């Protein structure tokens, strides 16, 4: 199967779900102040950790054993046990959240008046985690159409309900959690229908013990991944204000839109690379893929950053305009978060996936340290720079350990030169004090042209090689 087709197949539902989040970003600020949106962001960051822990990484554990089984009945037992164990853990998490909500509200917002909001946001996050595991089981069963139906229907329903509740029913920040719960429940019902045979299969205690043992080993990785993406909101609300959390949250959500391009590649790259690992020309092929990806990703980061800055300054209320300055650096961080997948391949071949956990733990530690050290004085700017710093730590650790265990001929010097160019151009867009949408487009256009010119003059990656990839190289060989 062509890698391009794999990316397209994985990406349809993902792109639509990300697109509705992006469109919501254009609507929500019209009805919520930065303070109100900051309340949602701070709560969502913490409750997302609760939802991650409630899954106990059971979907990943099921995936570790699923393809090793040949008996369909054993596969159904694996999925059934993972599903019901996840539901039990989620129910316990909701009960614990109800008890802890007053304390969480007091800690985050210095009042218990938002306890109900914390419970609702947490419940929505936990329901979404159950839905995510259900979708994982659909992928394991190669039910791609059903997976996309669930993902797309859930995204559309969440969007419609949220907009209706905020814009028409005037529910304020509560509309965000009500819309999420409503849309997620309907999508969850669909997922349960598609997984109905697995759900009705009797789970086994011995299987649950095996899955829990495997899943719990990944908890440090889960917590570290959360910290890299969300700890900055908690630090901001502790030392600054919900208004800054709201401004930062909008910048983060806009910057994440570049994942519309990166995430489908992430989903398709590992199985493609592992399937082609033993090819005689694997080194040359992987280098070409990396070169082409890096060039296109750099163009995307710079171009999309300029477009998002233009949109924020043109469409969003003036109270949110400060968010525009933080988008380029955060988008660059998302690029770094994707690149570690390339050196990770050799570690997966050697069954040394613990390296990824170690890298994310070290990245999270550096991210937390930078946030705690600089956020009290520099606020959003410090949180913004801490994000790419944390992901750079992840990339470097994975790359160094991968090279140590199995040297690979990636053109690292050229890669870091290109990354340095992207970061420098992103920093210029961050530093320049502009407040007009036209200025954002001018700066972005200059950055894109400068980047393209430098890359072209350096002969990186070379258009003949790019054509070779697109025409004949991106085919998985069994």
C-alpha cells in the first residue's frame, strides 16, 4: 500500500476533527472573554490528565498483543477485557473527581464556586478517553470506515452543540463542556455499536491482569507526555491569571492546527518504516523521506503561523490579539514533537521503546523547570519558549540513544541547520511588535520566501529526489 494512501486513510477523520476545533476557535472568542476561556483551559489541562490515567493505557496494551493472536475469539476477549476494565477504571475516576472537585476548584481558582464545572469538564474528558480507546480497537480490527464515521460524527456533533449552546443559548463557558459531553456520548454509542460483538464477549480476569501490567508500565510516559503539553496552563494559573491562560490557550490551539499535516504522517510513518526496515536501500529511502518531510514541514510551520496570526488579528476580538505573537514558536514546537519519530524507528526494531519514555520524562522535567523558573516573571512568553525546549530535549535524547545503539546515516548536520533556520524565522515573527493583520502577512511572506530560497540554494532535498519519492518509493513491501 502506498504511504500516501495510508496517510490519507488515517488523516480523513483526524483532519475533520481538528478542523472543527480550529473553526470553534474563530467562534468561541466572540462570546467568551479571555478570563472565561482561561477557566476552561486550566480545567481542561488538569482533567485531561485524569482522563489519561483512567484509561490505564489499556488500548496500547491490547494493541501489543492483538496481532500476535490468530484465534478471533482470543482477539475478542482481549478487546472485551480492555473495554470493560477501562469502563470500571473510568467510573472510579469520576467518583474520585466528584470528591476532589471542591479542592481542585480552590487550588486552581481560589474558590469552590467552580466545583460543578470541574466535575462536568472531567466527566467529558473521561468519556472522551473511553471513546478514544473504542476507536483504537476499531483500528486494530482494520475497520477504518467505521473509525472515521465515529470520529467525524463526534466532531460534527460537538461542534454543533457547542456553537448552539454558547451562541444561541448563552450558556457561557459551561457550553463548552455540555457540548463536549453531548457529542461524545452520541459518538460513543456509535463506537459501542461497531464493537458490539467484543463488548458482549465475557472478559477474563487473567487477561485483565496481563493488560494492566503492560499498561501501567507506560504511566510515566503518559504523565510526561501530558506535562509537556499541558503543565504550562497549571503554572500560568498558579502564578499569573486566568486571562493569560486564556490568551495562551488560544495561541496553543491555533498552533496545533499544523498537526492537520503532521498527525496523519505520524500515524502512517512507523508501520511504513518498520515494514521497509530490511530493504537494501532503506537508509537512502528514509533519508529522502526525512528530507522531503522536513522541507515541507518547515514551509508549513512558517506559512501557517503567518496565516494564523493574520486570522487572530483580523477576526478575533482585540482582547485576544496578544495571542498572535506566540503562535510561531508553538507551531515550531509541534514540528519538533513530530521529528522524533524518525530516530525512534531503529529503537522500535530493537524493542527498546523504553527510550521514548525516558526521553519524554526528561523533556517534561526540563519543561516544568523552565515554566516554574520563568513564568512568574515573564508569563506567557516563558511558557511559549518552554514548549519547544521540552520537545527539543525529547528529540535529542531519542536521537543520541538511537545512534548509540544502532548508528544510522541520517544527515543530522543538515537537519539541525534547517531546524535552526526555521526557529530563527519563527523567533523573528515572535519578536516583531506588529498589531495589524497586514503586517503579519508581510512578515510571514518574507519568512517563507527566505526559507525556500535558502533551502533551494543549499540543494536540500533536491527536486529529483523528491520526485523519486512521490513516484515510486513510498510503497510498503511485505
